[in-house]
């Protein structure tokens, strides 16, 4: 009997030893033994994939990281296809501030940007306001890793809607601490230059090899992105023997984006008695992520048609112009016409049309009048609705040939806004284009209008007060020919938002 007990005890000890070893083996392999327990979590696979009909795209994630902009988290996923030719870019912007497990994002809610490219071609895209609607769910996220799934519609190269299914990504999370000292500067272009555009910031070389009409996000492939301490930096871009330079302000924790656009370069010398008329305006910036262009078809001093285009639309919208008596009729071949009235001196004194004169279908019709002083300077712009109620009363104060202050009075809201202007007084210009974007009808149709005297000096600074502080716009990077015509300038506000302006002229 005793021997039987010894055998039982020995068997019991052997079983305990076996179970202990088994548990240790599970722990070393990073799993959990049956029935519960825990161990070291295995590393997450760095991979992505999605399907479109019979096509299967997949590859490795290069990097996944969180960044903070305007106190809100963004998640960036970038990767390459298994062949190395394709590149994927996913950007998630959280509207609440922090990205958490289970959060869902959607392109139509301005929370998801998706690109899949091959070389310079964008095969699929889902971008807020530009088509496509992708749904992304963050299934796991912590300080070490992130996983997610996605599906929805994207736009292909032929501008057709395609359905993407079974999309997923997983990757270790790159830890980028939010620095109060550093920010990003990105140089991008919408036109090639017989090959990549070579650039430098602080003598650090880079190049732009992918071009788009839509402002890209920092980190997108084919653009030159720099991580720099806060401050103002000089950048330079090269296109053959031509070069372009400017300043970029880097803000802590933000990304400043600069459109590199080589404008028309006037000759070194011009004949001083040549008269020129503004015939083209283009401007682009980060705020709307679009490029606005207005071009005029002219016969001498007469503008026959104004063509307006907002990128990425490939076809401009033509606005035929008819001159009849004291009227300048826009869209003369259309029942939705709008028109300006001019006085005996040819100056515009009234406008009748929609709040946005480039909008064919706006139901908001306005009556706007303009007044001038004895020096041929515009001093008043009054906006009324169809019921003759004053919506905006703008007063312009001039000094030494320049507008130094605009006061905007809004009677219905009992509010007043004051804008002050400063200039580079060491340089005079013959034609300083009108760039007050709130006065849309004059900005868009100025090639066809006589608005009295124009500014004598280049703009340097605009300031106005809003709730929460003062907004300041700084103007720089001017290109002015020997004839005093402004061809190029940039504007940066105190948040780092940059807008680039390019002008052209028809000389006769």
C-alpha cells in the first residue's frame, strides 16, 4: 500500500512540473495558456491591404505616427506596395482632440484623406470636398501600436467612383513627442519643370517630384518636407536656370505649406511708355486647399471674356462680356446675367448681381454702389439686398495715394470691423492689383473694370481685430518689373497660413 502512495505522489509531482513547464513555454512565446493568464504581447505586423473588384493591393507600412495640430490629434499612415511601385497615404483627423480605440472617421466629414499612387499617377483618392467617401475604424491603438479597417468609395484616374473593400492596416506606432520648439515646412508644386523641382531650406536639399492642384498634407510623397525649429526661413527653388525664393514661417507644432510656382518673368528692361492691363490673376493657399484663376481674353484695352477656374476643375467657366452704353454686362449670352454700371469717366459706380459673381445659380442678389472723392479714389462701397436694406457699408480712408484704413459697418448685426493697411514706401508701383477677398465682385472682375486710382505702393501689412485677438497679414516676395507692374507676391497671416498671388498683363 505504501508503494502505491509513493507512486501517486511521484506522478502528482511530475504532473505539476509538466504544467509549470507548459505555462513557462506559453509565456516565452508571448501567448496565454488555455483557460486564461497572460504574457508578453507579440509584435504587431506592419502591413496594409485593400481590394478593388478583382484587384488586390497590399504591402508594408513604412511608418505610422500621431501628431498634434491646433490641439487635435492626427494619425498618418504611409507605406509601399509589395512591388515597390505603389504608395499608400492615409490621414485621420480627430474632431474631438484624441484618437481612441473604436473611433470612426469619414471623408465626407473632413476626417479622412486617402491616396494610393503609382509613380506620378494617383490611382485612387478620397479627399474632403473633392470626391470619394472612405470609412475608417481604429480597431486598436495604444502607445505602441495601431490597427484599423477601411472601406468605401474612391475616385480613380478617370474620375470614376470605385468601391474599395476589405481595407486594413496595422503597424507599430512611431513615437513623436509634441515639441514646443519644432514645426514643419513643406514645399509643393502644381506644375513640373521638365523634371523634379530642386529646392533648399537652410541649405538642406530636397526635391518636388509629384504635382497636384490640391494642397497636399505634410509628409505626402513627392514633396519636400522639413522638420525645423520655430522661426522664419529662406527657401529657394530651381527650374533650369530660373530660381524662385521666399520666406516661410515655421510655427511650433504646425506645418507651413508653400506653393512653389514659377511666374511669368518680365524682361530685365521694359519700354516705360508701354501701357498694360491686368489680364490674369491666380491665388492659392492652405485655407481652402484650392487654386483660383481668372484670365481675360482681350482685344487691346477691351476685355471680351473672363474665364474663371477653381482647381481641380480642368475646364474654366467663361463669362462673356458685353459693353452697352453705361453698362458692362457679365454673361451677356445668359438669362442669369449680372452687370456693372459706369459713370462718364468710365469708373464703376454700381453692381447688380449675386453675392459671388462667378456663381451662376445664386439666389442672393445684391445691389452694390461705389463712390469716389475728388482725387478719383474709391471711398465708399455700400451693399444692399433686394429690399434696399444696407448689409455692409464700407468706408475707405486714403493717405499719400494708398488706402490706410477700411471700416466695415454691418447695421443689421450692429457690428463694425476696422482694417488698417501699411506699405513698402521705398517702392512705387504702376498697378497694384486689388486683393481684398471679401469684395468678390471687384477682385474677380477687375480686369474689365475701372475702379479709379490704384494703390501707389506695394502692400506690406494688413491688421484687423476679431474675437480673441488681432489677425495680421504680412505681404512679401514681390516681383515687380522696371515698369512698376506687380507680377508676384505672397501673404502670410500670424497663424502661418500662406497665400501666393501671381498676376499677368496684356500690353498694348
